C-alpha cells in the first residue's frame, strides 16, 4: 500500500511539473506573439484614441421580476438616443433565447466624446435610475468589452 501512495505522489508531481512547463511555454509564446502584433500597428496613424469609434458590449442578468422593466426602460431610452444623438451608431438590447433574464447590450459611438455626452443626457440618466438595483448580484460577466476602432486599420468603415 505504501508503494502505491509513493507512486501516486510521484505521478502527481510529474503531472504538476509538466503543467508548469506548459504554462511557462504558453506565457513565453504569448509574449513573443504580442511583440509581433505591436509591430503590425500602423505607426503613421494620425488618429488619437479619443477620436476613434467606440464599440461596446455588455452582458447583464436581471432578477426575473425585472425583465419587463429593463426592456421597457431601454426601449424608451433608445427612442431618444436614436432621435437626439447623431453620434450614436448602434444602440441595441438582445435577450437570450435560453435564459430570459440574460441580456446583451451593444453600443457603437462615433467618438468617446459622443458617448460621454450620452451619459450626461436626461434620457440616459432616467434609464440608469429606473434600472438601478435590478441586476442579479450572483452574475458576473466575463465577456464585456470596449473596442477603440481606428480608421487606419478599418478604412472601409
């Protein structure tokens, strides 16, 4: 029995060693790949980050009894956003087919300044106030993002 425990322990140590070597290899490859990617960025781009398009995606989950509230509040806000904010390129709410409490919000703005202005307008503040506290506290999205879209890289936009 003692021999089996020692062999099992050695197998675990060997597996952990291989795991650590694998992690170090992936880390090294990732850092080398990152350096290569940086070289491909156009150094002649004259656009500052603040003037680039901003694309955002947020995943939220609300309490079951707040689904209708989110949909109604967002829809009302969207009418004003599209009518009054020419810098808004997209403003959408998508509800999951498999989980009615899960939503994806996508926004695209001509510039960061347009989004900043949006956050200060009355219809946005009203929507944020109406939906404050409706989120499911147990949910933590790992797929939210903000992209800065450079015209030098995306010339067809």
